């Protein structure tokens, strides 16, 4: 052996080759391994006593180095000699999701000095996604915020008198880049019903400066016997003239014996005073133009009706149906003679003021 150990002996006839029955081995280490390369003497023709030493070829170990993605997909593989560095592949990209995007953060093992087989995986650092939230009013951007995914969106406190503010779209949290548009809608559009503590109203004319409303229901918490209806009411941010009275608008005013309507009232709907069992007197202002069917239906105790409007021009043939013969109807001289003639033919007492 190379180290001097005797591997064995054999007798060989002169000029004959040695049989060389031995296959010596030399122990390697992490860096090198050794392959038997032959003997240091020619043993093909033995002529005398001969001692031969084994000769070994030194070779460096090489090891497999494999690179993987985080989820185990092979990126590259190579054989690297002991002590040398592996070739780093192109860093892999990890797909983002709505919450996070991922930054490559190196490898989980070193590979600058390879000493054995090694499997290496990519590492990533998760970063919250940032989204741009842009607010616009009348198609002009006025505010931009940068939020992480899932953070609450704080909407600007815009205000426009008489209008209701809404946003389109209106997400609660940041999920993606958004452009959010402010929209203003008139708070009291035509037909909107507004309930208050003492009354319910319907918007007739939504004008900011000349708006009007109809009484749908009037409640009398004071329980006064004489009820005077105001000419204007505040609904939201604006004042509205009372221009009409709806069906059975005063039916919940159980204690009212007299109801006075302002000059702004132009129209009385069908059965406006219907269900007012205790009502004894009604006084209507100068603006009345139209009266519906059976305006005083069910008001059996009604004894006096005063109409101050000379402009009344449209009444139903049953406007005054069901009023008692004992009821006194006081009117002014009407501009419309046909209306006056029809009222004069009523069975109740008619007085021209």
C-alpha cells in the first residue's frame, strides 16, 4: 500500500507477469476521494524479487446543488466541486394577492462554499399592498390617500346645504386603487314624504327659494280647540309654503273645533277635512284655487265655513256633499261666476261677505 502496509505476496515465474489480485483503496475526506491508478513498478514481466506500491489518483468531490421556489418547484440544478460556489439562478417571482406583494429576500442556505449536497429554497418578505384612494368632486380630484389593503377609508366631510351627499363607488376598506366621486342629490325632491313630530308633508315644488309642500297628516299635541296652520314649515334646510291639504289630513286632531288655513293654501284634496268629527268651524285663506270631492265628509258638527279667496275657480260637484243644512258658508265675491252660482245653489246658508 502507499502507506507501507503489506497487501500480500505472490510467487511469479521468471519473466511472467504478476497476477495483481489486489484492489487497494485509500480513504478520502469531504474534499477529495482517491481512485486506484495502478502500481509504481512495471509488473508485466517479473525478473527478480519486486516490491510494488499502490498509486492513487486524487480527485475532488462534486456535489449536487439544487435551487427551489418557496413552494418546492425546481429552479435549477448543477454539480459543484467541493469548496467552490454554486451559480445563483435568477431570483424567482412570487405572485402577489390583494393583501400582499412579495419581495425576494434571499435563499435559506448559503452556497458560496459547497461542502456537500444541498437543497436551497427561495425566501420572500411580505409587504402590505398600498392602494391610491382618490376623491373627486364635480369630476375634479381634490384629495388622494395611500392606504394599505384592508384599512378603513375615511371619507371627507363634504356638505352642501339642502343636498344629500353620496359617493360612487363607496367601498368601506381599501381593496384596490379607487377613484371615488362625490354626488349631490337635492334632499327634498318632488314627491318626497317628510315626517315630523307633529305632521307629515309631501314635497310639491322642490325649489330652494319657492318650495311648496302638502300636509298629509297633522297631529295636534297641544290639543287646542282652535288650530291655526302656519303658512310655512321648515323641512330639512329650507322653508316651504303650505300649498295643499291632503285626504283626511286633520283626522287625528280629535279636540280641534276650529281650523284656520293660511293664505298660501291653494288646493284642498278629496276629503281634506274628512274624519274631523268634532270640527265646528273652518276658515280658509285668500289663496284657495281648487277644492276636491267631499272635502268636509264626516264633519257632522261643522256649522261654519269661511272662504276668503276670490280666486276659487275649480270645485267638484260633490265638494260640499254631506255638510248640514245648518252649516253657514261665508264667501267673498268670486272671479269665476260659474263657481259662485254653483255654491249659491247649495242647500246650506250661503253668505256673501
